[in-house]
C-alpha cells in the first residue's frame, strides 16, 4: 500500500507538472483569441458585454498564468494543486460557453460558421493541452461542448440538428482519444520511474565501489606490527610494501587499550606515523588461535586526514573568535566554570572586562573593514600588554575579557591594570591611518567578589558599567555599593512595569519661545514618574530601564497620545514636541502607530514634532529612512535633539530629513563663562541655516543666555528662564505671560 500510494503521488505530480508547463502559453493564446473575438464581433454584439467578457478572460488568464509559474515547483502536496487545475479547466470552459450562448443567436449565419469552427478548434486545443490530466480535460470538454450545443439550439440556422450531432460525436471521440493519450503518458511515467530506480541503484553500487577502493587491507600481529599490507594500502602510504612490513601501524599508546580488549572495533580514528603524518580510520577483527588467544588483527584503513583537519578547524572555530583568534564567549564561560573552584582554592584571581569606546561610531564613520582591522589590532596589543600567562577572550563586538591569578598584592594589581590602560591607549595605526582609541575597564576579584562564576561575572559587569558612566580611559573596581545600586535598579525596573497602570505617570509641558518676537510657539511634552515610596524619579533614571525591557514601546505611545490629547485644547498655532526612543525607531510599525493615534484624536499632524536623539539613530539604515519618509508624508516634523553630544551629528543631518536642530544645553549654559561658547553656537546656528533647519536652543536660564542667542539669530529657545515644565492644567495660565501665542 505504501509503494502504491507513493507511485500514485508521483504519477499525479508528473501529470500536474506536464500540464502546468503549458498553462502560460495557453493563457497567452486565450487572451489573443479573446482579442480577435472582440474585434470580429464588435459591431454585432454589445460592446459593453464584449469588453466585460474580454476583461474577465484577461484577469482569469493572468491569474492562472501567475499560479502556474509558482505551482511548477515540485511538492509532495500535489493533490490540492491538481484539484485547482480541474477548477481552472471548468472556469475557462464556462467563460467561453457563456460567450457562445450569448453571441451565436445574434450574429449572421456566415459568422456563426466561423464561430462554430473556432469552438471546435477550442475544444480540441483545450483538450489536448490537458491530456495528461484526464479529469481536467473532461471538465473542460463537457461544459464547453454543452454550452456550444445550447448556443446552436438558440440559433435560427436551418438543419441545426446536423452540426449539433456532429459536435456531440466530436466531443465523444476526442474524449476517448484524450483518455487513451493519458494512459500512454502514464505508461511513459512508469517506465521513467523504473529507469530512475535503476540509475539510483547503479549510482549506489558505484559509490560503494569507490569507497571500498579508498581503503587498504592490512594484517598485524597482536602488538599491532604489520604482517601484510595490500597494494592499495601501500599506495596510500606512498611506501613500498617491504618498508611497511614489521612496522607499527599506530603508536601503541594510541590503540593499545583497544587491542588489549580483543574484540572487533570500527572507525577507530588514530594518528598514523608511517610515512607522512596522517589521520586514519581503522576497522578490524581479531585473529585467534585454537585456544581463543588473539594472535593478530585483520582489517581495513582509510586516510581521513582531510576530514580530520576540517573537524579540528570546526572545533577551533567553535572555541575561538574567527576575527581576532582569541577565545570566544562560549569558551570563556566554559573555562570560567571549569577553573573557578580550583583557582579560588590556590590564590585570588582578577577578572577584567575591557570595552573599546565608541566602536559603533568607528564602524559608521570609517567602515566595517576598518572596524574589523582595529579589533584585530586591539587583540594583538592585548596579547602583548597582558603577557602569555593570562587568559584572553573576545566576548562581544567591542568587549574583551582578561582573567588570571593575582601574583602580587591587590595594590600592585591595581597599578598593573592602570598601566595596561595606558599601554592600550597608545595610538593605533590601521591601514596607514592613525586612530586614538579609548578604553574602559571593569575589574572584580575572586574570592572577595565572586562566590560563583555567575556572581563574579556580574560584579565585573557592574564595574564596567560604572566605568562607562565615568567616561573614557577609566579603570573601575567593583565595590559593594555597585551591587546595591544594581538591586535598586532592578527593583525600580519592576516598579516601572506597573507604574502606568497605577496612574503614577504623568506629563509636564515646557514652553518653546520664538526668540525674535517673544511669542509662544509650542510645548515639549516631558514624562514624569511620582513613585509612591521614592517620590519623583528623574526620567534619566527610568527611561533607560524602560528601553532595556521594551516597556518604552508602551510608554512612548502613551506619551504621544496624552500629549496630543492635551494639545487639542490649545490654540491651533501651537505645536507639541514628543520625544521618540531608539527602540521605537527600530520598529517598522512606528509610522502606522503614530498615524492611528492622530486619526483617532483628530489631531493635525502638522502640529506634531517628533524629537530624536543622536544616540537613537543608525546611519544608512533603510528601514529607518522609510519610517522617517512615512512620517514626513503625513506632515509631521522631525527634530534632532541634543545636537553636539555625539560624534556623528553632521552625518545624521545629511542622512535624514530633519526640520529642526535642537542645540544641547551644554553649549548654552557656559555662555557667561567660556569665551569660546558664543563662537561655537554661532557655528552651529550658521550650519543649521545653511541646511535650511530651524534652530532651538535648550537650557536658557538667564538674560545673558537670551541676549547672546538673540544676537546669533537663533530661532527658538527653551529653558527655566521662560518656565519650568508645568502640569497640563497650568498650561493655559502660561498663555497670558507671552505677548503673542503662536506664529
């Protein structure tokens, strides 16, 4: 039954494929025939009917042509496609039958003869094109034949019964012929299947022969010294037979324990030292005397040196980083687990995590090839700096690990790590280019800070995080306060997950002011969290937590909806600015989510400004570019926030369609102290103007800030000088404090 079912499925698939290959051509001829009929009967038949019928024919042909192109890929699920082809045959026959029924009574006898001839030809062509699928052929012939019969009956032609009888005879004969041709096709398929099976069997036999030819026969005494070798084995060793007799095939230490068992073995992989060093796979049976004692071995061997080298290379790649040659994360963690207990018992160890600063910017500004070359150079320098007795690993794109025993005092170790940082920070020369690299190190000692590998690694990670917060070229050692901060952060993350549902989150609004006219132009929406125990929590503390858990996706849409909801109550000339997280930007649905909120609230998208920070952007990201383009088409404006705090701001201005540039407050606050600040701000404002961007200065706190920014012709300002962020209920009170509301 299984064999019969398999044969039926293969036969059905062969029938289907043979028919499908003809579908594109037959559908082209069908469209061509429809066009001829349209032109030929244009004056006798209603044009609206002809056009509608021809349109349906074209759509049907296009659909089935497209279906056939995709359905020709072989599949074990041929039965559904087979049924679909039968439906296709019926639909095609039905469409032409309808045409004949409508047209035959309305045309002249001369044209009726032409149409009858076309009908006969269509019956024959359609039947023969589907002859490999008898059910589809019959499904085509019968409806079309009956439709033609009905059409002839509706005509006024004399002796119409004669062509009707002839048509029925033709339908019957062509049906029988199609069935006979189908049987012939099935027989050819069966013959081809037999040929395929024979070819497969022959191929297997040839393969077995080739495999056996790659092996050599051998015999040895009980100690593994060769007593006989076949000519093939001599060829594989590239040595004369006499030179092989008496020699040990494999060092006793490699297979002595196996031979001593006195039982047959298969595929024993061992290094062979006869001739050139190689790896061999050996299989053998013991030769025994009358007392059952092993007197020797007889077996076969094959050279698997190439395969063995590939296996060793795969093992190496699984343990080592393919770019730098250092241990990878998996090997690092395995060694940490294996050596942790014994290392702690003998002496303390230090685990140092090293981070290459701003490596993302290196890839973006200089390319990935330069970035890869820099990582290799860093790895080579690490090997030189730390010495050969220390373990090294590359854990991530720009993160490395160094661990080993502390041979001196902890104080000396701290000095040594500081010197490592100095040596690592020397300029790199990559592809004839100089690069000033910065690093950060997080260090944890065991057993003081690591009672388990997980805890030790966690402490080192916390130390590295603290080093990142301090800045560049920092060495930070783990302190218990870091673990306390980590636990506090974890607790805060858990509280944040339910803060929105408990009503602890709210919005505050800070005004944006036109610096030339003093007019109020809009507000920026800022999220606030009033924790029931800790009190007000800074967004700088909880927004990163929301981004880590992707809770920012929910919070971001909530902020947008609430901000637009409040702004509906303001004068329509006022804009509302809302910050967008990098996590939100990476979602392709952002534009659709924003559009849905605006439509549900009936809010004018031209009043909305979405603010994006440099750190949230990824240069040359096609998906991000498409998201920005969708937002712009809605009329939404885009602002680059905190300009000047990163290293890729200029390239972002060229890559993305921003409307506004917000100058970070770090450039504004020193205006009354630093003599260079006005010139820096002037350059930024001039750059923005040359790019056609509107400028907004953040952090305006006094008259000096305001006066300098006015003199530089900055467009807009924001800061405590005008107002602190206020709750939504207090926004209307601010309207009276400005000479003009809106542009």
